């Protein structure tokens, strides 16, 4: 991940320039990504909304994450992150959906996986991209780093070599 801090305004500007809409599906960040986006005046021109899916039931019922995925891979997995993003994009009708799920701490989930294990996903018509992150720090730091990673993934996707999504 880049050490340069990316602000939500940069992402919104890139979305506006590309005439694309965005929605979010968040778990461990608890709505932080959506909050940072909506802190920017005019965000409603591209940001359609988000779902905070803190429980498996909401991940399944609202975002359409399969029970099989949750049972086999758990909520903290690449598979779940991808299904969260796909479900959000379908349900909210955005061009791009991003999701985040992971272990922000201070405690783990009892499986031995480390605090700071986070998965982010970006879903669009061309497919879904998932990244595994290993973040450090306390709960607030993990959440902030996850949001920054999400903005970096969005900006990188929006400003690829051809400038296409």
C-alpha cells in the first residue's frame, strides 16, 4: 500500500470524471468508508449509499453472501469480501461497489487468524478484484488503514493506464 494518504475527494473526483457511481458494503470499518465519502460536499452525485453488514445474518440476508461461503470460509475471507461487493452492486445499482471485512481487534475471532487481517473487494461489470491486507496497530488504526487501502484500490482502478474502469 502506498504511503501517500488518499482523500475521499480524490476518489469522488475520479468517479465524477468517469461518470460512474459507487456504493459500499462494510463490516470491520463500521461505515467509516461511507462516512469519509459523505464528508465531501457533493458526494451524492456519485455515491449511492452503503450497507454496514456487521453480522453474518445481514451479510447473507441483505448482501446475498451465501451461507455456504460464510460456513466454509467465514466472514473474514476473500470469498465473503467478493460476495459482499457483488451483492451491494446488484442491490444498490451502482457501477462500482467496494467492500471490506476483517478483524479490527482488539480480539481475534477464535480461529487463530491475526488481528489486522482484512479483505477488500471492488466489483464492477468487468469482474471482481479482492485484496488481502495485513494491517497493524490498534482497532482505530486498522480501520483507518483499511479505508485508505479501499481508496487506493478505487483510485488505482479509476486511473489505470487507459483511464478506463
